[in-house]
C-alpha cells in the first residue's frame, strides 16, 4: 500500500515526507497505523548516518492502531491500540530471561535497516528504502512492526501522549527503577535534564529517594527538574560539579545517571559518588575518555552501562502508564506536539534544546 513516510537521506538535515510503498506484514509482523511518534536524540544521530544505512525511515517511539496481522500473530487483534518500543529476537538467553534490551541481535534489529533475512518493507519508485528501525520505522503514517515490538494498551488512553514512553521515558525511568534499583532514602544525581534525565528524576521521586540532584546548563530545565521532583539543582557551568554534588550529602551520592556524551561530565559523575556507589550511563562519551580506575577500586565504585533502562517494555510500560494515571509520573509535561509535516522543525527544536520531547501527530492522530 502507499503511505507517507519521512525519509532520511544522506546530506539532509532532517527527514522529508515522501510517498512510498509499504508491503504487507510477513510472519510475526503487523501493520500499524501510526497515530503519534516521539522524536528521540537517537533519531537525530541516525539522521546523520551514524550507525544505520540510508535512505531509511527512522522513528522508534510510535503509537498507533493495529490494522493487519501477518501469519502467526496470536497476541494482537485488528483494532488494538499499541505502543511501540525496541525489538528483540525472543530466543537468545537475554530474551528468555526477559531482558530484551540485551538481546544478542539488538544491534542489527535496531540499526540494521532491514529484517534479519536482509529484506525491507519499504520502497520508493523502485528504490529500496531501509525499514524496521528499532523494529518499527514509525516516522510514517503506517509501519510494519514485529509483534515483539508492540505493547497493547487500553483504548481509552491518549496515544499522542503515550508515544514517548517507548524509548526516552522508559530509558530514564527504567534506569532508576530497574537497572540501578534506587531505593527509599537513597541519593541520586542525574546529569542532563532532557527527556531521559527528567524521566529519571520523576522515577527517583516515585521510589522515595531522599536527595535527587539534577545537573544541567539550562536554567529553565533545572527549574522544571525541581517541579518534577529534584531536591537540588546544579548548573554545571558554575565550578567543580563533582564537589558540588558531593556537598549536597556531605559524602557523595549513592548513584549517578549520566545521559550526556561529554567526557568531563562522565568524569564528574564518577567523582560524585559516595563509597560503594554506582555510576550508570545511557550514552557513551564522545571522544577520548578513561575512568580513574584506582578511585573506583579504592572506593568500591562501579560503572554501569544501561540500555533501554534494563526494562522489559511489556511489563514496565503498563506500570508507567498506571503511575501517570495516578498523577505520580507526569511525563506529559515534557511533550510539545507538531504536525507530521513539521518534522523538520521538530528535529531543529530537539537539536537546539528548545524542546525536551517533540511528538509528531499524524493527520488522523491530532486529537487522539
């Protein structure tokens, strides 16, 4: 069928809308009519062709309605409302242990731009387009998704609001709750008050952390962090960041979560830890960086990489939705909506930091 998709091509600053052909779902796949899709910084990075082949349809925070089932799909029905998250094989040891973010095939399924058999679901005028980005390629009015990528949600929920849960929000909240397992009365510093970082702040408040320190360079984002649960904020442009974080408790914090790629901030996150603390990170430092190994050894400190918040979407996303309905996890405050045809402006606003979480609304989804 013919659909409208935002295609990323080499040399372009943002995806552009094109009419493309979408094939029917194959075994284990579904066709989903996309209602809304979040824009994540991973989309911005892949627009520049960091890992994924081009031309490609990006988008990996989709929300929509199931329209067609491929052979073998048993857990969904036409008309179901779904959130889309990362894809996984379902067969490797990590998947069998319900840790799909660490699937053995996570990288090719996320960034390969094709099915594992080498095929894609998209073409344009005879030109093959890469698809299945994070199992979905949801910068389009319709997407072919693997059923493991979808999470069924109640039909009375606003899909346009829930879309960002699939990557940025689950990464931030899951890092606190599932990966680091921050407990009541413990302390946490979050470096970077974007969508992931602020989701972590909200999750830390949810679990009862006693001190929640937000670190950023934006006064507006730091103010929002206070409103969302931070007990302390630090402008990282003003002096020794690690010393200021340690001063909050007098000994450092139990956990840090780094959402930035700045090498100096990675160092500060480690140096902010109390004895036996853990420094989690969801983005690798850009450029040369090495941790101070003796300080880690002498203090019993740990450095912990985290993918997708360590969370299994089918179990964790319903919890976040329940917390949101209870008024305890107001992630909707991060969102600004755009019409699908405004995707270029959404990319620009996300890259500049003017907007925390852009969400694109498909024409039929503007009131969903």
